[in-house]
């Protein structure tokens, strides 16, 4: 995967997490982090800095936020496919 593709994936995934967190009523990463035993800084890095979460982190977020990972990854993949070739 190209560097620009990785950046798009990270930014989109972070946006999905932030939106889902807010939709579920978690006003801050700290509140969600304490609820699911995850460092709030990890959530902040995913949402704002494009950090790539570990698989167990994705599963914790998916369960707490009731994420449809198939839909999220489909949307991200569709966007990446539309990027101009190198």
C-alpha cells in the first residue's frame, strides 16, 4: 500500500471512530477509554493522528461502539480505489 493510501485509510478510520464515539454519547476519548479499559490516548491517536490500531483495539472499539466493520472497510477501500495512480 502506498503512503498516500495509508494516510487516507488512517484518516477515514479515525473519523469513523470519532463519529461513532460521539453518536454513542461518549463526549471524550477518556470516557470511552475508561469504559472499555483502553488508554484514552490510544483513542485520541486513532481519531486525530491516524495511528494504526492493533487488532484487539479494533475489536474493543467495535464492540463498544457497535461498529459495522464490513461497511467501514468497504467504504475505505472504495475511496482508496478512486485515488489516482502513482
